[in-house]
């Protein structure tokens, strides 16, 4: 049994019947190799995930977005507040409920003691002022962690002394040197829009390039002002919503990809500083989904490869046979 037995291109001889040739067997082997290579690549393409995407205007019925924040401020919690404001008139002082203020010592260890606990009329008392001054002099810090809701309109949220301005003024009147130690130097451990835990699971089903373009990991930001001045910090956030199709729930989940830029404005050591986060949500959404592939189309492609290769090799075999 030699290469002649592989000849798919044998010709019918009226005198001796079917004849197999070495040339025909050679061309047949070439055809088989080409079919295997093309079929393999077609199978790889069929197994690969193809993404369909389009750009649409936001039509989500939800009017609010959750903003998740984890930041450490080098000032005691008693005088700090996180406030939010936007272009539709929302102005909330000292956002609470879903945000926690955690007292930290100068080495960022948690302080479990609750100031003013069990003391009647503590707010506005001399004891409160005394506790705040001691906290400032001891280098106490504050961690603000949690989430809050913002409207899908341009706005800002900021960390400052605004909601506690009366207590801050009392500190200034009591000890200006203590007030000079109050500064909003900070470390931002996390800041993102939407639920990252949910979207991270969905992104794992998408190609690696999508996981790189829509990275969910936050890079920590730390800011420290010179000892002789205070500084206002401004972060400008431009968020682009991207919707990813979740095959498990058959719904779309939103991921907010945003760019961030920074600005700093110096203030004198006796002025009040603040940290501003100014955000803008794009009304344009990128929508990604998996492109469905038909098994029938795959079978047709394989048959087309088989038929096409045999036809072309058959023509080449005939030409070579006539030449020799």
C-alpha cells in the first residue's frame, strides 16, 4: 500500500479501468494537509468570543449612581464632613447613613473610644472643644469609608469643615496654633462608581483586552502639603458608562470607566482648606455583548473548505498531469 492508494484524483481509463498514480496521491496528501490546517483555524475562530458593541444614549431609568469611597484624612473626624452638591439643586451637608467615620491615631490604628458617649448636651459644650483640641494635637486622623448616591448630572462632593464650621471657629478662637495643625492631607484608598464586585465577575468572561481596558483596580493617591501652607485639592472625574451583557442573568451591568485629573490651590496656614471631587457622567453609553455564532454556519464553512480545496487541487492536478 503506497502513496498511489491515496489518489483521489484518479482518471477512468477505458482500457484498464481506474488507475491510481503517485502524482495523484501526492496532490491528495497536499489537499488533506490544507483541509486540516484550514479546518483547525476555522474551529479556533468558532471557539473564540466575538464582541458586538454599539454606542447609545443613556436610557437607564435609574437616576442615581452609588459612589464608593475610602479615604483617610489627617484631621480628626469631629470637624470633618462630606458634603455633596449638583446642578439640579441638591445640597447635602455631612452625608451620613451609608458612610462611616473611623477614628485613627497618628499611626492609623483604630481608636474604638466614642467621644461624648454618656455625656448629656455634649454637642457645643466645652468638653467637646477640649476633646477636639486634644485630638488635633495628638495627630488624630479620620477614615471616611462607605458609599452614597449621586444624581446622573454634573456635580461635586467635597470633604471640608463646612458642616462643622461652628466647632472649627471655636477651635480658632481658643487656639490658633492648634487650628494651624488642621490640614486635609489625605490618602485615597478607593474611589469608584457602581458595584465593582459584580462587574468584575462579568468581565472575567470577556477577552483579556477588555479586562485590561476596563481595569477595576484602584491606584492609591496620597497628598501631603508643605508644612508652612495648606492646600485645596481638586479632582476632576469624567465617567463614561459601559454596559456589559451578563450571560448568567441575561441582563446588562454598568461599569463606569473614568479619567481623573488633579489640581492644587495653595492657601495660607490660617485659611480653611477642602478636598473637591468634581464629576461629570457622560450621557453616551458603550454597550458590549457577545456575538452569537451558529453551529450551522460553522458546518457550512467546513464543507466549503473541503469542497474548495478539493476543487482547486483537482484543477492543479489536471494541469500538472497534462504538462507531464
